[in-house]
C-alpha cells in the first residue's frame, strides 16, 4: 500500500538530500518509509550516496530496488560500501 498523505515526511541524510526517484520508491509502501525514517541521518546519507554515485541509470534503478528490499529485510546500511566520499575523506580513495 502506497503512502497516501499529501506531504509525508521523508527524512534526509547529513550531506545528501533524497532525490525524486528515491522519494517515489520510499513512498511506495508505508513500511519502507517508516523504516527509512527510523534510520539515523548518517545511515540515510550512506544509502543516498550509494544510490546516487553510480553512473548508469539502470544501476541506479537496481540500487533503489535493493534499498527497498534491504530496508524491508531490516538492513540499516548498504553492504560492502566504503562510506560516503563526500563526508569521509578516507572513503575517497575508493572513488577515482
């Protein structure tokens, strides 16, 4: 069931804001939105960066789908992610 409220709150990250395609996915089910809003700001930031840093649109779509599935499975951060290079200097070495 999709979220029906006119302006439901979608919590943001520390450095990143939630892009429109992610908002649409987060609003697709109330349980997904609730789990998203229950994450810490740093965890949300990691998910946003992990989703938006990719180059291909099809990869981004896959990341958004995995985000929703992982949230429903109770995961709180993206697996095997070195961290947001926009916030953590040490993570920049993985993104050249």
